[in-house]
C-alpha cells in the first residue's frame, strides 16, 4: 500500500465522518443559537433551558438519520474491505 492509497482511505473516512455527523452537529448548533437568541431577547437566563431543546432535537435527528448513517458507514466498510481483499 502506497502513501497515496493511505491518503485516499483517510480522506474517504473523513468525508464519511462529516456526512454522518454533520446533520446532527448542524441541528445542535441551530437549536443552540435559536435558544440563545430567544434567551437574549427575553433576558431569561436559565441554564437548563438550553439543554432540553438541544437534547430533544439531536435525538429526533439521530432517529431520523439512523438509516442514512448506517448506509454511509456500511458503504465505507465495504470500500475498505474491497481494498483489503484486492491487496491495496
């Protein structure tokens, strides 16, 4: 296995990571910013108020995106195992 192959496998793994974790992180960021904006407007400074909407939103997106995430991860494993079988 040459250095170009290692870089290609690492790039493929990082892209899969971004595609898998990206939607969850984006929703968490969006909900966090929205709640922070609402708290700033209403001057309501309750610390637990920020966590509950984020947890619910991230959990909902996780449930909805689970088939997509599993498909991405299994496709990555298939590509890696094909490389192992072919010898590089």
